[in-house]
C-alpha cells in the first residue's frame, strides 16, 4: 500500500466515524459498519486505530479542526463588531444544521454536544477531549465579548462567565432544534444572546 493510499484509508475511516457517530451515536455505531462506510478492511481499521474509542477521539479532533478552520477562525478574525461576530456564528451554524444523511435531510444537533451527552460519564478520554473543544468554543465567544466591551456594545462584566452562559444557551438550543425538528429554535437565539452578553 502506498503512502497516499494509506492516508486515504485513514481519512476515510475518520470521515466515516464522524458521520456515523453524529448520525447514530457512538454506541450504535459498530466497527463493521464503520469499515463498510469507509470501504476499508477491518485489518486496516486496527492498523490505524487500536480501538473504536481511539478512532472516535481522532474523528472528534478532526471534526473540530474542520469546524474551527471553516467557521470559527473566519468569523472571529473579521473586523466585524463583537456582537456581529456572534450573530454571524449563529447564522453560519444555522446553515450547517440541516444535514443530508442519504435519503433525507435531518437536524442532527451538535456533534460534540451529542457525544458528550452519550459518553462523558463512560469514557474519560472522550470527556477530556470534548471539554477542551468546549473550552475552545467559549474562548472564541469570550474574545467577541471582549471586543464588544471595548467598543461599548456591552457593559463591563465577567466575559468568561458570559461566554460560558452563551455557549450553554447555544448548545441547549441545538438540542431543542434537533428534538423539535425545527431550525428556527436555533436561528432565533440572537436576541437572548444579546441579553446574556449584557447581564
């Protein structure tokens, strides 16, 4: 197997794991199913990943890298005001909520939040990885709040705690949007975000 083929096989396994775990959850996703989706042999799976947990962690980290590079960094590096950056975040995530799962489109919620609800009490390694990803989310939100405060969009306050509160709101709305099958549950969060930013 060439280095390119090896890289492609590993990447296909990562993509398959990210998609299946987001769609169905960790426990409902089997190794055979992962290999079938990735068009990879089971021997290749265990060559790259000692266990399903190891693949899940690598997939989570890869997904966050893609989300950070594709969503967070572009939004939070703009010259927009802090509150407008948060508004753009809500708008962009709203665009990504409706996912094509093959025969239909579904609202799957947050891939990180979903996995945290399922696995945080069952695997410490996954919990720690997700905790770090959540902290990164909050850091971006806090940076926007700091900018908003400097530009007098919001009053002075504990922006670290405000960021955690806003992140919790957004995660909760992602869950409600999934359960209600209604994108508007998340799309309409910005007025509450503005209130929390000033609290």
